[in-house]
C-alpha cells in the first residue's frame, strides 16, 4: 500500500458498474483519491471474460489520477481507509449484488455515499433482444 496520505478524508471507489470519469461524484469530490480494486478471484468466480477485464482496464485509464489495486476488494479498501484516515467512501449505486454486499460491509466501518449511476435513456421497457434496444437508443448512447 502507498505510504502517502491523501489530503481528503473521502475516497472515491470505482466499481465495474460505474467507470465514468465525468460522473458527478468525481466533480463533487475533486480532491479525493480515486481507486479501483481488481478482485481477481471474484472476477474468476463470476467467469468474467478477458475482453470484459480489458474493457474495465481501458475505462480506468480514462479516469485521471486513478490508483489501481489488486486483491480482495473489501480488505484492500479497509486497509486504505485505515492507512489514509478516510471517513467517507464515495461510489455509485449498482444492481450487482456482490458489489452491494461489499458496500454493506464497508458501511460497518466508514460512511458510504452512493451516487446514482447515470444512464442516458429513461425508457424502462425491456426489449426482447439487445439489437432492437440498440437500434432504438443508439443515438442517445453515442451522444454522451
């Protein structure tokens, strides 16, 4: 773990469901350190493809000043919280039950602020096939 202490009592934790470098939480916590944890055993348990891992990594490279760690997500974050005297972890909401479980674990030790993830489409209908959804909404996704 790095020895330097960040100047902010908050930490932005990016998860694979919220990798937007322009997210409002980044603007609201501009001085907070930004971290992501590659939890390799969990990625393997979920059978995440190498292409998805590559996508996550490339998306992380778009986030200024991101610090990327490898290890068990909660353990790494708790160590950073302790080392840096973090009082608040800021992250995005997610439908992923595993990440929500990690968020619940973190709340036992630190304040947790979750921002809603931002989707450009407000249509809540569930198309039968992704291609039909894409044809209907591609214009709004491509203009982000």
